[in-house]
C-alpha cells in the first residue's frame, strides 16, 4: 500500500484486516465512519500520523489469514453468519446477566452501570432484529445473485426494488449500533473497571470490549466489502 495518508481508512482495512488492531488502539473508527482519508482521521483523533503509518506498515508485513476482499459474496455471507451472528447470539445472554448483576450490586456507587446495562439491552434487541432481516431478506438475495453470476441463469428483480434499499437500511442500523457502543465505551472509561470492581464487574467490561471489537469487524465486512460487491453484482446482472 502506497501513500497511506491519502487512503480511506475503510480501504486500508479492507485490503488487510491486520491493520484494524492499529486503528482500534488509537480510537479510529474504520467501520461506520471509515470513509475518510487516514490523515483526516488522525487529525480528528489528535494522533501522530507518522506513528500510525509506522504501525500500519508493521501490521502489513504480517500475512492476512483470510483475504475477505477476494471471498465470493455467498461465501462471505456464510462466514458472517457463522462467525459474527453466532458470536452475537451466544454472547448476549451471559453478558446481559452479568450487566444486570453488577448494576444491582454496584449501581448505587457507580450509577453509570444502569445506563450501560440499559444501552446494551437495547443493542441486544436491535441486533437480533437486524440479523434476522439480513438472514431472511438481504443475504438470501445476495446468495441468489452470486449463484446467478456463476451459472448464467436469469434472476428476478427483488421485491425491495434495488439491492441498495435494504443495504441503506442495514448501514443506517450499523451506524446506530456503532454510536451506541461509542457511548458505552465512554461510560466505561474505555472498559476500565474501577478499583473496587469485583471479578464479575471486570469480566463484564472485558466482554463488552470484546463485543464491540467483534461488532467493528462484523460491520466492516458488510459495509466495506460485502455490500459494495452486492451493489456491483446487482448492476452487472441488470436487475433494475
């Protein structure tokens, strides 16, 4: 990758996901708001661009285990469902229980726990609905487009008109969840448990941080790789 400073953050991560860890470390959003040049993102976060570029180049020397940008659309949708949708569904019950427990026990001394609990509960509801829409509406059509492209058989236009329509809805919902977790991160002091925290308290914050990191990867794969590929396929199949 040349001239990293001028490249969009989302494009850097799309080309090699190893760079995501660098952006996460410095609080640079590469999923919902990654469509800006690296130099602008560094200015917003007030971080030294030379430092960032140095760490990015180190990350880029490590081979990527999965080349998501080259993955067929149908394979990528299956990967997202099996990896990220499954993670969300498996993690929500335990994390909801832990957050309820620490809010009940420590909420008087740390009232922010009540807001953190409520925010996560709302996120759990919204994500469940979001993933259902993807799995029942958008992803099946993306898989159908992938099959039509491979086989050459015609494909009917979808009931939602243009694939850009459900994609726009999914991207809007991604933005909402990204913003919600920015709020949670702030409320938790970037997932730093206080000195009087019990083990459940500390574990809850660690799980929240992991959940946000997985959400960032999840959104990145859809916004920056899967959805652009779906729009391109829709146009090439002339389904308008």
